C-alpha cells in the first residue's frame, strides 16, 4: 500500500490524530555533521518509517521516501506523468503478458558487487512468498506463479519461485503475467520492485534484520550507519561515488530528520533547522504562504477521499438519484478551503489530476447544488436518517462533521456521525454486514496509472480481496477495464479507462469528495527542490543556495 | 536492613505480576486485529495476516500469551518485539530517557518552588502572604495540565518568542536539550508544586510548634538557627517521602504533557502502543512504571530510616 | 497524580491519610463550641464551621450555577449546539461577535453554546465516579477493616496492584478497550472508578481499623451486637468522615481526568459535547485561533476549582488538623 504524505496517518504508522495536531516533535538531534570542507547535509523532514527498511515490506510513504534515496527504481516518472527509464534500459512487450526488461549497465551495489537480473528475481520471489509475510507481496499478484507461493494459511509453500519470473542473462529479466496487463510498466517504479543484493539474505534465506537497519542499495545514496528504529532521530546518507546516474552538484550528504509532528517540523523549517518539508499541515498553510513565499509549493497529490455506501446489503442507497443528491449537497469547496486550508482540492472526477487521464469537471454531480440536491433527494425518497462513519484516528473528524452538517442543512435529514477507532474496524463491520451507514474511505495509489483508481476499488474481483468495500459490481465496467488492460497502445488503454470512469460517474458507487494536494516548503539553504509523482524529492536536481 | 529490602522485593512480585496481567488482559481484549490494521485502509491479504498473527502468538489463549511474554522477560530478559520487528527494549530506551528527563526536571522545579513557597508561608503563618500562597496553591491544583500546558505554551512559548524574537522556552520537541524540558517540566510539576507547598507549610508549622523547638528558642538560639537546624530537618521527612513517591507519579502522569509539547516519551509511546495494539510495548511500559513505583516506595521507606534515627527496619 | 489534581496513590491527600495519621473522629468528642456542656457532634460542628467560610459559600454558589447549567443549558444560551444548522462552515474560527460571544470553532459552530452544553457531561461523570468509588471502595474497606485476616490481606494486595498502575494510562487502556460496547460516557465513569476505588478503600480500611479498637466498639461486641450491626452501626459512622473528605476533593480530579481522556480521544465521543473534546478539536488550529480552546479550558478550570475548593473547605471543617 502506498500512502500519500498528506494521508500518512492513514497508514497506521505511529502517527495519531494527536500527533497531527499542534506542535511538537521528537525532532532530530542536530548532529552537526559539519565536518570536512563545510559539507553540511541537506536535511529533510520525515516521519518515522513504520518498519525496518526492507523494500518488500515497505508500503507507507515514510519508509518509501527513505528507500527511494538508497535505491534506483527500474522506471521513473517525468513531469508529464509519463514513465521514463531508470535502472532499466528498456521494457518491452508484444502482448502485455510477457515483459522483457533490459537492465542498464554500470549499476553496482553499495558493497561493490554488480547488479544482476537475478537480484530482481530473488527480491521479487522473496516478496511474494507468503512465508515471508511481506506487506508489499500483493504487488506481484499479477505475475504468473504467484498463487504457488501463496497457497493459503497453514499450507506449506512447495516452491520458492514464481514460474513467470526468469533471469535470462545478467542484464535481462523476463516477466510473464497470468493475464495481459498494459500498465505493468508503470508499476515498476515502486518500492516493492526494488532488487535485493545477495548480502540481504541470511543463511535461512530471509532478509536479515541487519539489512533492514542498513539496507545496501544500488541508488544515489548509501547509509552512513545502521538506522536503529525507535532510537535514532536521523537517517544519515552520503552520495555513492560509483552511482552511474545523475548526481547532485555541490553537496554529498543527506540527512532525514525524523519528526512525529509535521507542525514541529514546520517550526524547524522556519528556523532553518531543516531544509525540506514535503507534508505541511493544514494549520501551517496560511503562515507558509506568507513566510516562505516562493519557497512554498503546492501541487497535486494522487490521493482521493471518498464517501462510500454499503451497496451490497443496504438497499436504502440503491437509487443512484439518492447518491447523486447526497453528492450535490456537499460543499466541497468550502470544506477544502476552511477545514483543509487548501491541503485538499474539491474532487470532480474519479481519476486524480496528478495522473494522466483526469478530466476536469467530469463528475457533474460533484458540483455543489443544494437546491437541486434537496429536490432530487425528496423525489427519490431518500432515507430520512443517514449515518456517516469514519475512523477517529486519522484526523478525519472535522471534514466528516462538516459533510454531516451539509447534509443536515441541505437535505433536511437527520445525520448521525459514527466514529470507529480505526479504519480496520469499519472494514470488519462492513465485512460482517453489520454497519449499514455511509463511510469515509481514502485511496492512495499503488502505481501512477488511471487504472489504479478503477480495478482495486470498483471491480467485482476486488470485493473479496481488494478494496471494493462498497461491494459494487458492474459487468460492463469490469469488461471496459479489461479492454484497457489488453489494449495495444497506451492511448487506447487510457481511452478504455476513461470510459470505465464514465460508468462510475454515472453510477456513483462512491462519492469523490476531495483530491489530496502536496504542500511542501524549503529553507533558504536549498533551491530547485522538485517533488515527483510519488511525493519523493528529485535529489539529483536539488542545489544548495 | 538487607532482610527488610528482600522481604519488600518479594512482596512486590505479586503486585508486579498482577499489574502486568491486568494490563495484558486489557490489551488482549482491545477490539480489532492489530495486524490487519497495520495496512491502514487497504485490505491486508488475510493470508499474510494469519501468518503474522501466528508469529506473534496472537491466536493463543490469553494466559498462554502472557506466559510467553513473562517467561521471555524472566528467562531471557527479552521484552518482546514490536510488529515492526524492533526489540521493545531498544525502542523504549530512548523514550524512557525523555520521560525521565522530564520527570526529573519537574521534580527539581517542584522541590525548589514547593519548599521555598511552603517555607515562606509557614514563616508568615496567618498573614496575607500565607493566605495568598495557600490560595494560589488551590488555583494551581485546580488547573488541569491540559489547560496549563496549552496556556503556557501559548504565553511563554509563542507570544514571548514573538515579543522578544528569541525562543526562550521551546514550544515543543526535545531538540534544545534541557531548555526543551523547562516549560513542560513546570506544567507537569504544577499540581505537585501546590501539594508540596502545602505539605512543607503544614509540616514546618507543626514542627515549629513542638516542644524541642520551643526549648531551642528558649535557650536563646537565633531564629535562623532554630529553623534551619532543628525545624527544617524534621520537617523534611514527609517532604522526602512525597518527592520520592512523586517521581513515579510524574513519569506515569506525563502523557498529556508529552502530548501537548510533543515529547517522544513513554507516555506518548504507550498511547501509540494502545493505538497499534502493540502488546509488548504497552505491557513493557506499564511494567517499567510499576517497577519505578515499587522501587521509589522502597527507597522512600529507607530514607525514613536515614532521616529519622528512631525508625529502624529489621 | 501529576496530570490531574486527582490525588494519586501517593498524592498528599492519601499521604496524610495513611493509616498512621488517618483522622478518626468519634462522634462524641466535641471539639469546639460546646453548648452548655453538651458536646456537639462532628457534623454539627462541621456545618457551623463551613457556614462561616467564604470559600465554601463561594464554591457552593459556583457549583449551584454549574448544576443549573448542566440540567437546563438552554437557560444560558438560545443556540442549541446539537443542531447542525447553527453551524456555518464559512464562518469557521471567526472571533467574538454579537450573538457569538466566544466566537466560532473550526466548524463554524458557536463556542459559547457548546461550552455551556459541555458542563453536563463533565459534572455527570465527576459526580457518578465519586459516588461509585466512595460506595465500592468504602464498602470493601469497611469489610476488610472489620473482618481483618485473609480478607484484609487479599484485598490489600489487590489494591496495591491498582495503585501501581498509573491512573491516566490505565484509564486510557480501559476506555480504549471497551468504548465500542455502547456504554457511551459511562465507560469513562467505569474506567476512572476501576482505578480510583482502592484509594477510598485504603482510607476507609485504616479508619475502621483505628475505630475497631476503641472502647465503645469493644463494648458493643461484648454486649453481643451482631457483626453487621457493629459494622454499620458503630464502625461506619466513625470512619466515614475521611472518606467524605477525600471523595469531595477527588471529584474535581475526576472532572479533570475526564477532560484528559476526552482530549486523548478515548473519553466522551462526538456528538456528545465535552470540554476535553472541545480542547482536542480546537488544538489543531490553536495558534491561529486560540479562543475555541481557551474558553472550554477556562470553564473546566473553574469547575474543577469549585469542587476542589469545596473539598478543601469540607476537609478543614471535618478535620482541622490536616490543614
């Protein structure tokens, strides 16, 4: 799972509603590494990674950000939201099923060994094997042979390899999928697809704890010393000399400072105690705009917030007119501006503006129209009592209350707001068909493709195993997405995905409420800070000011 | 003396076991699956959930789980691992330091301010100063940490910084060494300061009324000498008792202060542990606090003997 | 107890009330104002004393106002904060204005009205917890103190376990565990009671043990009075004063503890209103708009002050030695 910084709470990382609120932080102890030649590090704010730094077990933004500095992914994403080659030289397919990945020469591990195709095979097989219980194992679900490594709990895994994974030679990797999937290439930039060196594995074939504390990568930076989670307040890195790609000019040291509150980090940013902060909290936005000037950046972030319905077993919401009316009664703009201070934008499509395929204003029922909402709601005989559930741990209370107030005032209905402790509790109650009300839900992408807003959340297959918590099922939708998966060209794929998006807009299984924004700021000591599609800093471009 | 200590420590064992079992059982009963919740809002593969649950013995009955835990501590000194695979001892070492710093700063502030105010009030007994000090202690007791924390953070942290241009009291975090602990330390100590002031006053007033003080005064000793040598020393006993026992209270009661000032201490950690259902963390912290409580009480009782020669332990 | 005034295991209230020093006030030991040689009872004495204390009168008036506020909040404000239509998101965090004396909160709701409506839960929780701890702890203390022996040993060990658990942390755990059980605000009462009863237990037990060896009890026993008659007829009336003292003082502490739990997100839940909850909600924008946090905080402090002042006065009256 990938979580946007703005939604880092969602990940169930150690951050709580509390920690999000005002002030504070286990701020990094300023280890003044101003040693030789005044090479002071570029310092970046980071939340504490949820797990040890093992790519296949890292599904949240903080660990991913740290690992992204240590590893070079197969592909990167450019400013036009398109895939460009990273550690891969080329990625080709004829049928969207068999993919041939050629590795760029020249990459070596931080311990000096050359990177070979087998390193990818080993890492991916390890990730997919249920015995290793890796959080990002599901990324390999489309690879042929995944099922063999996941026979189910209690059943022994008889093989260690996926059939569909082959190192043809040292620089060629061949991946066979169990079904055609045109978006496979876009997936490869993610943390889960990083390779692992031989040194990562212990004698028992498992990734060692030592590796998790000091991962050896093939990327721009290497760790200076092991990161002791829970104790260390910084992660210190130095540029790896033999890195074949672009290196930053004028500086070689990078330091992640771990904060448990983004407010504290913002205070430190103003005091020049930290250089880059890429998850400014809502309470800091007004101040950041004036205090930082053009050192404040606001750009789209791929996350979406919805309100969902238990369509599967509550007929009260069956009528699309009711769902549309509820959607039109929500004043997204005021919520985005007042509750979120611009860290969210009103949603008007099921595809996020950060991703190729977004169409502005596509969702007409997402526009605020209290008059029409009331009329339509009455005509469709919507329920007189509504219930709106949310998880109390993620800082959602305010906007949920605001939505509830909108519905009460604009539809004239009674609305009960029901806090669940965590999202998992909502999920349990939905699975047990116990909870009949509406619920909030957030989505952060796993890979930057329009398809990632469709299949995992709305396809029939995702009811059981994915995130289709509404239980929405529409055959035409499934088929349209499948056509996109098999399409010969990216353009054709996108066309099909947009057609599927149109179906969602027409049927409104969920109500899109807001898009996340990425709000970042940087100190006077650095310039040219660019944040990419994955909410990660493009380190090679950063310059010292 | 040695036998007394051993007996006290043996008596502490059932307390420690009882308290940890109680906490363990409550965490056990916490609703929701901690492993499934680790994945946030995406559905964790049930397969993986089951496997991890097994690794952490989460499918076993309560008492068996408790046995795994407690036997790990007793036989291997192992407090268990978090779901992220980090040993609890490693995780807590740093957090414990923060809370200990905070509690110690609070204790020092409490001792200094409390004794001085109490002394002052006692010497001015019945006069306006006395009344004013007593009234202000009442006020101090009445203001919850929740309130004093925010108000002081705003006044002394934010406004003072705006007025003076320098950060005299850091608003939050632990980045500035002892300076970072002053404001939260005072907030944490607030109620205790009030209690200690009253205790000092009462204790001194009673001592000053006693016969030997009257004798000393009658002998013509200076007032300073009477109070300093005879009065204070005897009045000290309840104060030391109180301070000793208060260390545990300050550490266990720091969660709100740590939250307001965002200090990464054990209170904060315990709160997160509850949220993440991290049994080893929660029970580990409570175990530490119970130990602190037991040891502090023991030390206090031993201090009695040192301060008051009449008390002897078998 | 450091975060709340609630006297913890080693709080000075218990400190001075440890078995050695626990006040036991036999009813017939007239201590002042003897009228024509007839000894006044402890209670009459105390009442005389209290009536003359301005602090007591003042706290009583405050508490009366707070009680009225809890039962009839609409007397104090025309806005019903439970009605969503009184909120207007576009006016969020606006400062005080006519009709909105304390300004608006993060959702554009009236801070004054919410503050008034918040009194009810605080007082309900404080009073209920006090009653439960006094009754449960007092009764068990009475039994343990009277019977002694194994009952006493076991129950004393059990209370030690509870004393060793930090109160706020323990209450945090209990509320977090049972809050989905549909108990509403009562889970807060239960959590606080579970951790606080041992204090009343100890005080009652100590007082009973002292009273037990007094002549009139021994006499009663010699005359063949039943166990329960001795317990309720002789021991209880003689041992109850310190329990009442500590209970009144603790009441303020429970109110503060409720606010702390609600602030931590495990106490009172929305849409119920509580000052702790309001403080928690206002916190994220505290530096931008401090008023929505400050007003409930002030009310909370005044309420705690009122109850603690009353407790203080009651203690002085019932047990002047402790002052």
